C-alpha cells in the first residue's frame, strides 16, 4: 500500500505543478501581451507626434511661401502702377510741349 501512496502523491504533486506551470505561463503570456500593447501604443503616439510636427512644418513653409508670393505680387503691382504713372506723365508732358509748340 505504501508503494501506491508515494506514486499517487507524486502524480498529484506533478498535476498541481503542471497547473501551476500553466498558470505561470499564462501570466507570462499576459504580461508579454500587455507590454507589446503598451509599446505599440507608444510607437503610434510617437509616429502621430512626428507626423503632426512634419505637417505643421510643411504648413508653415507653405504659409511663408504664400506670404512671399503675395508680397512679390504687391511689389510687382506697385512697380507696374508707378511705371504706368510715369509713362502717363511723360505722355502728358510731351503733349503739352507739342501743344505749346503749335501755339507759337
């Protein structure tokens, strides 16, 4: 009888150990899954932040380019207007001189 009790106790201990090992393995798997999820969330957050910074930089660059184009267009418009005024003044002066020459 003693010979049967020892193997039976060993089998029970082994079964309990196996269940304990399964529990430990499951807990380790859960910990790994949680770590993987946290790492993935951090990576996604980092990528989102980098994307936001890149898009913000691109937006600022486009805004600056638009401002430069608008300023250049304003200067060009002013130069054309000034040139047209000078041409009109020169034409008026020439016509006045021609009229004065005809009066004489």
